């Protein structure tokens, strides 16, 4: 049965050419080639070429986030390098992230004995214009010249209690790391316990780090197909929309 290729678009003709068995269907193939030759230097061919150019430009633009293809033979070193690089990135991230979720034990924190020059509870008010809400944060500052120690993110009641308890010239022991308070004790006993500050410091350390996990998930999302191809070449294959 003869096929009327004149009713096909040039894009469809080229697609048929890529898939037809030229030996089994010799006459069809001959008619197909003749029809393609008739379309040369026509507006349709120019439009298709322009479409190809735009597609190639788009592919080049997005090549950084597109997945990679690997050959089972010949790309062994490249595949291995990609796998090692990807695993290394994850290890480095975890090496950086895990300490954020670990609060230093009190036994490993330096105890500093001093006399207070001033102790004050400070309030920071944050306005969220989008939700029309107001949030207040309370920090307690202990100054002992030339040092300043800060108990960050504590509750209002705890902050006010410390302000009443710790007065100028009081002798205190401050367990701190780089000025961040983990525990405070006076002659009367512990006034700001480590168990309380441990929870507060944990929240402070992890709160600003949450977005980094989304970035790691994004890396996995972008690299998953490439990683699958590195382990099992051919798992994902790019398709040219001009011929599919």
C-alpha cells in the first residue's frame, strides 16, 4: 500500500526517515526521500531549522540543571568521578550539619568566675508586615568589663527573674562559649540551669539551618537522574521534542 507523504509535515517526514526500514520498504523509502527533497529551501524547512536552533539554545541554557547521560563502556572513569563527587558533597554537608544538632555538654564548657558590673534583660520587637504580627525576643546580658555574656532567646519570665536575682557587684559563675551563656550560678546556687539553656541553644542552632536541608533535597532532585545513569547507564534518556 502506497502512502501519500505529501500530507505529512516535514517534521513528520524526518521522523519517519529515522524509523523506516529502507530495505524492507524500498519504494516507500524512495517516495519519502523524494518528498523530503521537494521541501528543501521552503519556508517550512526554514521554520523547522529555526525550531531546532531554539531547542539547542534552550538545551545549552539549561545544561547545568539537565541530567547527564553516560555510556556503559567508555565513561567508566567519568561515572566513577561523578559518583564520588556526589557522595563527597553529601558527606561534607553532614560533617557541617551534624554539629548544629549537638549542644556542647556542660562538662566541656569553660566556667568563668567574675563580678557583675551590670545585668539587664533586653527585649527585641520584630514586626511581620505580611502576617501583621508582633514577636518579642528576650536576651539577658551580663557585663563584667571587658567581657559581655548573653543568654539568648530565653522566656520573658526567665529574663525578668534573672534581672531581679542578679544585681551589680554580684559574684557569679558563667559557663559560656564565646560569650554565649550555657549556665549561670550565683552564691545561692544555679539561677540559669544548663538543662534550660540546652533546649534554647538547640533551637537557635537549628532554626537558621533548616533551609540548608531543603538545598540538599534540591541537589538530590536535580542530580537523581544523573546519579541513576552513573550507576546504571541508560536508565534515563533525553528525548528530542522535535521528533517525539
